[in-house]
C-alpha cells in the first residue's frame, strides 16, 4: 500500500485548469483495466484518487487527466516532465467490457468524466470487431472546457462510430451543439435492445442520463456508472468513500446502474 | 411546396405524433415552407413574435448577447420546434435564432395558429399539448444547464 | 483454576518477562483508561464507574476489587489502530524520492491485553473482519494484532448504558481470549476463577501452579457473572432493525436528533469498532523530507465526505444518519455483522446524552425497548 515513485514523462494542457500527464508505470507496469484509478501523491502535500485516462494497450505508461480543484490536484498539475510523483494502484472495479462483447457501446460523459471513459474507447477500438456501434455523447461546460478535442474529432471519422459533443454555452465560433448532454440523445443512433451504456460525469448529470436511457428503452441492467466519493486509502479501510452499503473504492468506482440508482437519488447519503 | 407535400413532411415530425389525421391536415393548411441559409438570422431578440417553426432539416442556434459577447445557449435540430412565443399574444422573441447550417422548416403564422385554436378547441388542445411538451423539455434542459454541472461546487455557490 | 491476587501478579510479571507490553486498566484523569501496567498496583483497585447518558464518574467501592468497573472511554483499538501513526517518510535521494516504510521498519510492541470485556472482544472480532478479512489486509493492524495475548475479564456488573445482551456479544465471555478471569469479591479482597481459551493460555495458567477451582468456587464465579446479566436494563430491538433503518432514510427522527447532536465526534472516538481514518502529509521547509501520517477521522466532520467544492453530507442530520445506519445497518452488508457491540460508550460520552438505542428504535418506529434514562 506504499506509493511508488514514478517519473513524469509528459504534461499536456487540456483546458484552463485541466492537464493530462503521463508517468512511467512503476516497475514497468502491471497493466490496468479501463475505469480503474490510482492514488497519486505529491509528497508533503497529499494524495488524491485520479482516474487512469490512457490506453490499456500501453501498460508501461500511466496517463492521468487531472483538474486542479484543491491543494493536491493543484500540486499535481504543476509537476513538470522529469519530476517525481507517488503512485499507488491501480484500484477498483472496471467497465465490464469483456462481458459486453457483441453489443453496441454507448458512452455518455460529462466534463472531466470523460477521463475514466477514454480507456474504454481505446479498448473497444483495439478490438473493433468484437463490438457493434460505438457512440460517444460528451457534454462540457464550454468549448474551452472540452477534453481531447482533436482525438474526438479523429474518432468521429471511424466507421460505425458516432461522436457527438455538446456544450452548455458556446460562443459564436462554436458551430457544434449547445445544450445539456441529454439533448444529444435525439441524434444518437443505437439499438437500445443490443446496447450497453457506460456513464460518467457529475452525479446529478448521471441521474438525468439514467432517466433518459430508460426513456429510450434501455434496461438499467445494461447501464454502468462510475461514482466519485472522498477517498483516502482506496482499499476499503478509511471509510470515506461509503455510498450506503458500498465502498466506492473497492466495490466501484464502476457500478451496475441498477445497484446504485436508488442510492444516487438519496440526498446527502 | 404544395399542400400534399407539406402534409407528407409534417406527418413525419415528432411534434404531431399525438395529432388525429384531420388535425394534421388542418395544421398542414396553415404551413408554408421556409428555407434559411447558413448564418442567416431567422429572428432577432425582441422581434414582435409572428412565426412558429418546425425544423425539417438543419441546425438552428439560439443566441443571446450579454456584455457585448454573444453566447449560444441552445441548438435545435431536425424535428424540433422553434419560436413558440408566437403562440402567445404580444410576446417578443426571447432569443436570437440563427441558422447554423442550411435549414428547411415548416413556418406557421402565429396569429393564424391562435385563431385556428380558438375556433377548434380540440385542435387547439392538441397543439397546446404538443407545445407544452416542447416547453417542458426546454425547461428541464435549462434547469440542468443552470446547475452548471461541470464547475466545482465551490465555484458555483 | 483459582487464582489469588499474587498469582495474577505473577502472570503479569511472566508476560512482561517474555517481552509483552501488558496493557490494562488504570486510573488517570478521573477515568479508567487502558495503559501499560507493571503490576497489580497500577490497576483501579477499589474503584468503580458510574454511567448515564452524557455522564461518567469514578466512585470508590466498599471493597478492593481490581476489575470492579464497567468500561472506560477507551477501547483496545487505540493500540491496534493507533490514533496517529506514520505510514512512511520520503527522503530525497538525488532528485528521486526514496520512500521508507515506517510500519515495517520498527516492529510494534507485543501486547498482552489485561481486562478485556466480552463486548470488547466482540469489537476486536469486528475490527479483525474489517481490517484483515477483505481482499486487502491493513499491515499496521496485522502486525500489531497477530501476537496479542488476551486476558479477558468477565463482567460482574453492568451500567445503565450497557446493551451487549441485545447485540448478542455479552455479558458472558464466549471466546476470543487466551485466558478468562472472573473476579469474586469476598469481604474486602477478591480472588479469580480462571480458565484458558487457547493452548498458550493453558500453558501460562499451568505455569502458575495454582490450585483447581472447586465446584463451589466455580458456582460463586457463575453467580457473579449472572449478576451482570441481571443488571442490564437497556435493550435494543434488533429484529428487522437493519432493514428498517435502510428503508427509513427519510424520517422526522433524523431531524430531531440533528437538533441535539453537536457533531463533536465523541461517539466515533470512543466506539471500539469505528475504524475511519484520514491521512496527512507533512514536510520540512526545504522539501527534502516529507512524511505521511494516518490519523483517526470521524464521519461527523464536514471534511470527511468532501469532494471538489463541497461535502456530500453537509448537514448534521446526514452525518448522524450515516454514523447510525452504518453501525446498525450497512455494516451488515459490508462485513456480515453489526458494527455495534452494545458497549454503551457512545451513550455515556455523548455531551448531548443522545442514546443510539432510543434513536434507532424511533427511526424504525419500534416502541422503545428501554425506559428513557433519567438525566442525572
């Protein structure tokens, strides 16, 4: 459970407050599954849970997309290539992609919630024949807040792939969709009967998305969500990440939606 | 566009999914086709409301200017309704609408629609139900938008 | 086996000689606390404790009993899950940080716990399950726990805050110890009936060379144990409790208790099963040396559930509800057992005299099992 020192290889600015950085996987890397997270440390400042946003097909490097929202994430995003951070993990339950072979994959992401879903996209693209359509709906606050814009644009040209993006507010130079992420569903082409949906974003957004998915004829049993809670240990000992009967760190962060939908609707649970 | 073509187009729009066939015909009679070029302003904020639109194809952005900066607050696409305020008397347009792409739409004169509703309350009820659904969806979407979901709570409070 | 005080003294002495740090009850700051002891003279001889919701007092006993009290504020968890422990230090080695594990560097003391009660042994079993029973084991807890030698003491009295019999954890000792003692007070002095729970316990008892307890001695000890049972007046109706608490997420009782609860975290600190911790980094000014410490935390603090910008459980209502429903309901889902052992500490040490038993039954709509205690 001790962190391992890992060297930062590259840092890339995504938005005003969000950076993607790549570190050498400790010990050459033991691999990770899409949807898992690590505990990242800046020694002397603290530790925070951060989703892995890189390609599971490249286990020798770990990629994280970090938004600066507190002291630890602020310290993380100011690391420069060559500097060291502490890494523990990977931890947690992943998107059950192996079990979803043969299905269309619908990914719904909001804001920084795209980060833990990007490995799922890489995974499906590496095994394209194993899956049907790949549909990605992504909402961000504004065009300046969108992650991975070039990559999303590149993916949109792939066959059987639909990438739809939206922003809550756009300026005159934004010719894309404006409206909350649920307003994209009317343009998404997927067969509800043979689709599995993977959802990550702010909890309130996920609640609206779950409702929308049900309206579109999807069964909750085909829907997975990634939850966020305060975490200190990532292995179920610190008690911080409890969500009713679940520990988000070890029972999640990815949950079947049917297991947590009721809990998500309970205020201040 | 001839009335039979308008009728055919109208029939395929989700807006009329709960209309009786004769009610769809009644609506079709009131419509004419409109075409807008990319970047054309369809209406401006404050315009005395006159037209109601059902978008057949293309994208329309609703815009508002605040502090010298124009923001796009919503985009509407195929099958969506635009300009609902024309169904109310003496309401100016709340936003500016701009075609983001070439747009084809069915255009209805608001005053004539209101008149038809008054004369045939069953038709009027059906139409208002459909508009009400549109408004409910817009209101829900707007509420979610207001939550400013993607900002940290601290920046919102 | 029947032990006199001098044999108990020699048991402590041999444990100490064998490298154990013997931890037992002692009087400090007006309370009976657990601390390292050297001999019988450190024990709370002639003291007893008075408990009521929000009230705790030490009183003199008319005799010289060594274990004539119920439970103090602390439990054994402070030795196995220390309130403050360094996880590691980081030293700059050139530019690469070198991470030095603390827990494995210096072996923890080998503890002998003297005076553990039935509810406390149940609490140890609960913490074992939480910290050792899952896919990960906490190495700090494991290192401290694995060699613990337990000398349990049978309760012969109970407080109005005790409800172990409702939780199925006591007052009768039923395992989890190496040696069990029952103290029998005769006149001003006392003697013990001892029996072993493990081979290690049996070996240590045999080495004392004490006589077998007579049937009369055993009967006296059993009578003393029954007295504790008969003194327990507090009850918690556990039938359907877990389910009802989970269902009654919205209930006016939560608002009611939230008006009284100060969110002071006393209940979580004195609870023998509460295990929540946080971590804290420190560094020197040059940044060449940093440390990470693990500290007890409490679900009653706002920061406990904080995620970027705000706490998930902002209200005291939500935090009290989290604590109580975790203890009595979701703990079952997580660990297959209740998180409450009925020791009553959270009742005694609540400055607002909130009683978990009363609150839980009210939320469930059960008629109160115990009479509401009179405020002292």
